[in-house]
C-alpha cells in the first residue's frame, strides 16, 4: 500500500494539471459557422462571444429572420466544438482518473 505522502503528492500533481488545463482552455478560441460560411462566430474558452462576421448580403431588408437563424446555428456549432475541446483537454489532464466519478474531479 502506498504511503499517504505519495498519494498527497499525486493528488497535488493532478490538481496542478487540471489548473493548467483550465488556464489553457481560457486562452483558446473556437469558430462556429453556418449558412455555408455566411456567418462565422468566435467563442473564447470561457464561452464569451469574441466576434461575429457575416456576409453583407444578409443585411438586406427582409433577411433579419434568416440572419437570426444563422447566428443561432453558428453559436451552436461553436459551442459543440468548445465543449468537445474542453472535454478532451480535461480527459488528458486527469489521465487514468478521467471519468471515474471521484469526488472533486470535474465531470467530462
């Protein structure tokens, strides 16, 4: 049986890996698109909206509903990508403990 000191060191190393992973995620961005690239939306790792680019043809009168739908779809695309990236980074940081449902461990 491992001594308690070794287990504490492992737990501290795991906490540091998770903190480092969260810091890396906070610095990342993902882009979601819709309408064949007519709308591009950028999210930061925190989920904050960082930018929106849209084809000018969507600004024509009568295109408001289409533009709204495309923005929602682009956000959903970016959010899916961000969630997948976050889960992968956290799985890598947690190593063999990933998904074990241990108290205090993030669920991903």
